C-alpha cells in the first residue's frame, strides 16, 4: 500500500467514525418522548397552521433559487482561494469580474423587489 493513500484512508475512517458516533450517542442520550404532535409530518411538534395542500407564493421559490445561485458562487470561490497565488494578477482580475457580475445581479434583483417579503 502506498504511503500516499494512508492519510486518505485514515480521514475516511475518521469521518465514518464521527458520523456513527453521533448517531449512536443521539440514540442513547436523546429524549424518548412520543406525542401525537411530534409524529406529524414536516412540523416537528409545532401545531399545523394550514393544510398541507396550500399553495406557496412564487417569491418563496424565487428566494430558494437565488440562494442556490449564490451558494454555487461559493463553490467557485473555494477552489480559487486555494490556488489564487498560482493564478497571479489575471486570476485575481477574473475573480473580481465574476464577483462583480454576481454583485450586479444581486443589485438588480434587490432593486426589482425580488427579495422583499410581504
């Protein structure tokens, strides 16, 4: 076995052990209170305020899509931040252009009222 693979295997084992430890400890230490309200779907013990077939406003979905869009921006920022020294000034300028375009999009949506709740 190559010595390059050993840290990866140890890391994977640590991740699996952490997840299993959390599940086991929550099962052993967690409360065992069972009430009818806790068994209702999607409400987590809070009394339902409306029926499950009610419609959501379109703005709810718009904000969800915007969240995903700006979350994907982070996916591009993290690898860039790891290698930014190797990219030099052109890489820095390209990232400023990328952030500028996204910032302009956010400003446009803000001025159009897409982020306003009623």
